[in-house]
C-alpha cells in the first residue's frame, strides 16, 4: 500500500506540473476576445460527432465484460467521491461567475432560458430513463444505477454550455471546462462507482443534450444565423498544438505466465496530455504522456489483477492539410512505460511487470472547429517491449489548443 500511495503521489505531482506548464504556455499567447455579437457562431458538426462517438463507445463498453472495475476497490478502498460531487459543478460556477463579473454571454435571456430548459430536460430525462431501464449494478455494488454516469453527463453538459456562452472569450475557457469534465469522469472509474462504458455514455449524453437543445431553441425562436456565420477558422501554416486526449486501449497480444498460461488484458481507459511543435512546415516534434488502467485475467477466470501504467514518449510528426480547417497527421514515437500499480498482483500470477521501451505509431484526423481549437480523432498502435512484448491498439479523441 505504501508503494502504491507513493506511485500515486508521484503521478499526481507529475500531472500537476505538466498542467501548470500547459497553462503557462497558453497564457504566453495573447487573445483578443470579441464581443458576443461579433463572434462567429459556427454551425459545426464537431460537437455532435464527438458526442455520438462518446455515446457509441459507451454502448460498446457496456456490452463488454464488466469485470473491468471490480478489482479497483482493493487498490483504493478509501477513495472518496466528495471531489466528484463538487468539481462537476465547476463549469456552472464559472459561468455564473462570468455573469456576476458583467461578462455578457452569447445568448439573450430568451435563448438562454429556452436552451437551458431543453438541455436539462433532455439530459436528466435520458439519463434517468436509462438508469431505471438498464438497472446495471455499480462495480462497488452500492446500487443498480450505474449506467449511464450522471456525474459525467452533468459535467459535460455544463462544459458544453460554458463553451457555447463564453467560448468566445478565449480557448482556455473551452479547454478548462472539458478538462474538468474529463477529470470528473476519470475519477468516477477510479472510485469504482462506474464502469468505463458508463462515463463514456454519460459524457456523450451530456454533450449531445446541450448541442441539440441549443439547436432546437434556435429553431423554436427562429433565430437567424449571424451575417459572418459562414466564415471558417483557418489552420496556421505550422499547426502546432497542445491539449489532452482520452480513449480505449485494447491489447492485441497476450502476456504469458511462467508456466506458459495466456494472460488476457481487458480493454481499459487511457487519458493524458499531448502536443506537437512544428519548427518547419509539415514536420513537427511530438510528445505524449498518458495513464492506462486495465484488468488482467488468467484462464478466463474472474478478475485476478489490476494494472496501472504510466507512459511517456516523443518523436516526429507529419501533417498534411486536406483543407483550410482539416489536416491528416501521422507520427512515430518512442519512449518508456512504467507500471505504477498492480505489481504484486501480477507477480502472484507469475507474470512479469508491464514496463519497458515503448514504440508508438499512428494516424489522426484533426478538425479546426473554432479559432485556436481543434478536435483530433486518432488511432495508435503501441508496443511495450519488456521481458515480454505487449501490443495494443488505441482509438482516442483529443481537444487541442492550436497556436
């Protein structure tokens, strides 16, 4: 337990320092906020596409083996959900703070009232209907309201509203809102309150409910598009970016115990930070750091162990523009993976720790949906080369600040 707590502290400090570096680097750039009536309200499908992908991923996760999170309690028996209950309201608190500070949102009171009624009605209605219909028992056995995650749905809905109303101020507002929502969702699995599919489904519901509600309110109120609504953001010639990502990591090879028995790793959640700097056009230097959680099974028996890995890698990236707001990117990275949790449990199964030199290659499509902000949809192949080689495939979604 002491070693586990030490690893958690080191990992937490590392992510805290990296977050500070990200914020400091973002503040190094100056922004010229436009007034709400001057800002371009893009009729972009990015939010709907992302919400649909999250919802689809949640459904797939729900249909998969639910053994994923059941060992979590043995590693974090005293994990508290108090932070989740408070932090999920952070985007809403920031929105009201902006109002009290005199900052005008993009909606007048009629649009704001109509969109909020529609958003909360859709979000609560869909979430509660599914909870009562599916009746999935939580990983910790507390009740049967696991699917979908209400915390994830509420936090992503609040982040989407914050983005819709005050995203014109700075990309930091949008990035901050969704970063908090991602942290809340990730923590719900860490606390053994939800399966990964639950939080993905909740995130998709929250995002879609806000996007659909705002579109419906505009239709009901017969709002016309702004005159400059057709303007599209443009990628810079060297689209450097920094941001965060999350997705599934799926093993495509098995480990083996000392007696030759295959060891299966279940698909797990991966989340982390990513960035690319382009010193010259089309060719850049990339870096990623991520955390990966998975359950390990032997002989198709119930859950035997839990593993937690921290991976850092860097290398080269190539970017090819497909249009002024769309690029396709490929990268080749190398680094190292360290197992930060579950070492003793793997040893009890006669399985070596999952760590070693790490190779990664992948491809992504990036879409600039707003000035300085883009979405990345990527798939990566990774090989962790230790005493045994573990190969994985990782589809993920990222939100990046482009500079």
